C-alpha cells in the first residue's frame, strides 16, 4: 500500500506538467488551432449536404465547391443586410433621444423621493463624520503650533527666498507667446488603413477557414484513414468507435442547434415586427447568432431590442411586450424544443458546460466560447475510449460514474441517513422492492461487511449502518403488510401457502439484515418467513426446525467467510432433517462464486441463490413441489420460533 501511494504521488507532478504544457500549447498556438477548430466544426455541419450531392451523382469536388459557395455566399449576403440595418439604426438613434429622456424623468419621478431621502441621509452621515474629522485635525494642528519655536530658522528663510523667485518666474511665463499644434487631416491612404486594418485579421482567418473546409470535405475519408493509421492497428476498434461516437454526437448537436437557433431568430424577428420595433430583421439575425454562445447569448440577444424599445415607443406597454416575447420564447425553447431535439446526444453535464465555457473563453476569447460545447463533447468522447483521459469523462459527462449502490454506502459511511434514504427512495420509485434490494441494499451490506472484517469502520459507523438497514427492513415490512390488508381481493383469491419458512443467518448481524430483506420479498408474495436471531446456537435452531416441522430453511450468507458457516449449518440440518428443503443465499457473491456454490451443494443444500429475487422463486417452487392437497391453512400453521 505505501508503495502504491508513493507511486501515485510521483505521478502527480508529471500529470501537472502535462496539463500545463497542453494549456500552453493551446494558448500560444491559437493562431493555428482556431482556424482548424472552426473548419472542423463547419465540416461536421456541411458533411450531410456533401453526402447528399454524392448520392445524386455529382462529383465530390464540384459538390463541395457548390455547398461551400452557397453557404458562405448566403452568410455574406446576410452580413450585408445586417450591416445596412445597423447603418439605418445608427442614423435613426438621435430621433429617440427625447423618449429616453422622458422615460428617465418618469423613473426619477417614481423613485425620486425615496432616492432623495436616502441620499440626504447618506449626506448627513458623511457631514457628521467630516465634522468629527475636522475637529480632531484642528486640535492636533493647534497642539503642533504650540510646540513649534517662534523664531524662523535658516531653512524657512531660504524657502521664502526661493518662493519669491518662483513667483517672479511665473509672472514672466504668463507673458510668453502661446504655441498651438494643429494636426493635419489624414491622407486617403491612411483613412483606408484605418478602415480596413481591424478587418484584415478576421478576413484572413475566414479565408483560411474556407480553404480548410473545402479540403476537409474533399478528403474526409483520407483524413479519417490517416487518423486510424496514426493510432495504430492495436487501437483500431476503440478509435473507430470514438470517431463514430464523436461524429454522431457533434453532427446531431450542430444540426439541432442550427435548427433551434434559426427558428428562434425567425420567431424573434416576426414578433418584433408585429410589435412594431424598427430593424426587426437585424434583431432576429443577431438572436440566431448570439444563441450559439452558451448561457450569455440569449441575454445579449434580448437586452438590445428591449433597450431600443424603451427609446422608440412612448408607452411602456411595448417594452413590456418585447420583454414578454423573449421570456416566452426562452421558456418554450429551453423546456420543450431543446430537450426533445437534443435528447441525450450531447453527453455533457451542466456544470461541465459552464466550466468549459469559462475555460475556452479565457483561452481563445469569444470564438472559444462558440467552440466550447463542441470541443467539450470531443473531450468527453476521448475520455470514454482512452483510459489515460478517463478523468475528462468523469468530470464532464452527464452520466454519473458512481453507481447508486456505492453512493448509498458512501452516505452510510458519512452517517447521512437523509441522503441515503433519498438515493434508495429514488431507486424504489423506478424499480421494484426486489430490484432495489439486490442492486442497492445488498451491495451496501456487502461493502459494510467487508469493511467490518478489515477493521476500517469506527464503532459508530458500524452501529449506524446496521441500524439504518434494520430500519429499512422494518419500514418496508409495515408498508407491505398495510398494502396487503387493504388489498383484500388479492388475499382471498391467492392460494395461502403458509408453510413454515425460517431463515438462519450464517454468521453475524450482516447476514441477519439480508434475511430480513428476503422476508419482505416473500411477504409480498403472501408467504411468511421468520428470521432467526444470531444469538441462538445452531443446535437450538435445529431443534426448533424439528419441533415445528419447518418445510423450507433459508441460510443467509453475505461474505465469503460466512459461506463456511453456511456449509456447517447445511451439514447439521441435513443430518437432522434429511427431507427438508435447504436454500443457501450467497448474496452478492455471483461474480466468481461458482466454486463456492458447488461446495455448498455438495454439503447437502437443495438450492443456491446469489440474489434475493432468485431465492424467492426457489422458495415458491419448492413449496409447490412439497405442498399437496392436504396443505395446512394459515390458521393451522405454526410459525417457526427463532
């Protein structure tokens, strides 16, 4: 154990160096990696169109050129229209100045009195504090004056002399000639540079992206083959699955996002046009584009039209209608369309999306925010198929990596009964009692027993865990009995097999808790079973079986160590009662438990079950075989005494 811990500590610096090295490469390689990422994203989006043209018999190169030309021409035309709308809006903005002033006055009139009172109160407090400070300063100054000598020293006389000279110099400066620097107007070439300078970098990036998209679409099979060749034959299966998974997720996500955002922008433009807001097409296009920004985009898309509505309209009704339009659209899109269209295709948790958006925005700016979701999806897919990157899938995937049984037992260790109850109750709402017992409580009991044997638990943890499982069994028993009492029709129509059934814990209280869970499942089927106490000796239990003619004995064994005690009980029971049915429950030992099963059967057991549901079926089957027409009724049956 110490060796493994020290090895893990040695791996931490190497992992940190690798992580910071990758982040540094992403940051300093932004100029190269950004066009590649954008081109890959667009190629995912345009691949279905290119495949469609391939099926129509159009050559690959011609189809790619047609698709890319159509898409980027449409984007350019849309940008031209938006630019015209922006120029029109900037020309009309001075007309709305009066409305803004009137609304500001109205708001000031409504809240002016309260704000004035609050301001006056703050001013009074500030004046009082200033007065106290002035008084203290005056007292300190008077004290210093009293301590100063009355005669002037050499330094004071020199200072006065220099001061008088400075005054004379300042008078001469006032009579100096004023000089004014006049800047010449810029030349036409300088004006062109000022206009085109900020556009050079985006236009060059756009050109590189277009070229990369064309070549990626033309040679997508060649690019895929090179990636497969790079990872090698040994990882061909995992790489193929990862590429298919990433392609499917990204393509579906991008198509659905484009469809949702375009529909959202169209509805925004239509709604604002009906309301009467100027430049409705501009706001619809901006809403479509800004919704590609996670979380931030919808807010930005709504703020600008709402602010313009305050400036354009005299009444408050139209700004309220504009706000209502965005609220209604967001509610419908977020709660109806996105869950339906996206489904589970993304595979990223909400927290993972937020962290990724912050990280990529910090790394690559606004473009990184646009790329955050697709890049995060790729990272999660890599984590699913590459063991060295599994931490990415654990941190960002929407699927919890910790099973419900482990989460339940972890809360038991933390002695948090409330959250442990929530986990078990949530599982019970979707599954039956038997499935909840076999998949949540039995594994939790098994882990509790293993930790008890290894001595890792404190006494209070042991007491809490066993008490909680006992409480579960008791509550479920009450609920089942209450439900059976109400359902009189089922009780009257169901054959009453009330043959005596008893459960013996093989070793300790862990085995007893598992037997109590089995009792509840049998009770659901109309069968009564008594769970013996671990305090009774084996000879006393066997005497009870012989005295009450018990037909079925279930021996509950949770741990591998308990199976030895189970075999001992089986041998003694078989020797004392040769005809009795003995079912041994090796709960949670199914994985690799075949050898133990054979040894238990060779000891004289009738059946072996690894799950509670299997044991219930075996008990019912054995009762049908051993119970004839002269079966006792529930009134004649005498329960076994534990």
